[in-house]
């Protein structure tokens, strides 16, 4: 029997027929999405996502039954998404142990989102001991499987002063953090482009390189990262480049930046 056959044979025993609703479920609670990510996320220009489906569902049992059927029929996406829901407990009662089983099943079948969610489980200690070394390993697997956002998670992890329960030691490594932000930037992640550009522009922890810093920040700002447009406005204001300052100041305002709006008001008050 193949490994996949073993997995789906086990699934039938793992997945309950019905789920227990979350104790205090609030419909359309859009400000909270929990840790990790579903595989069914809305792409640019699309409206469908698992979160919107669950938020709008009049009958969660029906949604669960459909996801369960998909998982039992071999859908790795559904397997990850069920694990993500049980990890967070937003729509039905959390079961992080079951979530971990489902996520591992999806991960070994190539799901980058499942590797990332396992990283989140160990980073936040959901049903397991917090273990940053394990989280880093899972984030790396997610990145290697194609999830660009995992580079930002690794960059953040290497910038934090934390203690790992596996080794009792986890040291800050700013250079390694930058390297992960740069890898994510090179793969197109907007958050990583901001982080890499910011560090290059300010020369920390890498040698100052304004040209490269501006390059990454501009790519991040075009992708809608407000802080990147703010940094560009501040940089060109200090540099005396009025045209580029005004352009990025107004871009930051269009992205909702209170800082850039304050800058504009101050500009208007100057004689």
C-alpha cells in the first residue's frame, strides 16, 4: 500500500462526522484570521477564499462535510484547510493535536501552506511546546515548496531574542534575518522587499547601499506597502529631491499613511 493510501485510510478514522461549533463564534468577524493560512486564499482580482466562505456560511456543518469529503477523496488543499481551522478554533472548536496530524499529512504531500502552518503551530505553541528551531525548519520547507511569505517569517524569527525549548538557545542573527528577507524579496514578496530595502537604505546590519535600498522599496511601494512609500518620501526629502519626494509622499497618502498626510500639511504651512 502506498504512503498516500495509508494517509487516506487513516483519515477516515481521524475526521469526525460532525464538528463542535466554537464556543463564541461571531459571524463575519473579519478582523481576526488566526495564525497560519488556508490554502484557499483569494488571489488578486478574485473574491473567493475559504475565510469568506466560512464567514458567510449559514451552515458550518455543511461546509465541514464538503471539506471532509474533499480530503477523503485526496485533496491536499482541503487537508491543509481543515488543519488550519482546527488549529485556530475560530469556526469550530480547536483541536491542535488533530490539526498537527492533518497538517503533517498535507505537508508530506507537498503543501507549502501546511509546512508554514506547522511552523506557526510550533512558533506559537498551539498544542505543542514552543520550539523555534522546529518552526524555522518548517518555514524553510514552506519556502522551498514555493511559499514566498515564509521568508518573512524566517527573517522575523532570526531578529527576535527568544529561547528555544529544543536547545535552550536561540540567538539573534541579524545578518541571517537580512539574508532571508533578501531571498524573499528576490522571489517577489512585497513585505520582504520592504524589509530588505529598509536595511540597505539605513545600512543596518548590512553596508549602506542607497541605490539598492531605493530599488527594493520602490518595488514594495508599488505593491502597496505603505511603509515603503513613507521611507521613500523621507529619503528623498532628506536628499533634497523634491519631485521624487512629492511623488512618494502622495503615494503614501493614497495608501492611507497618516505620516505622509502630516508631512503634506507641514509642507503647506511652510512660507
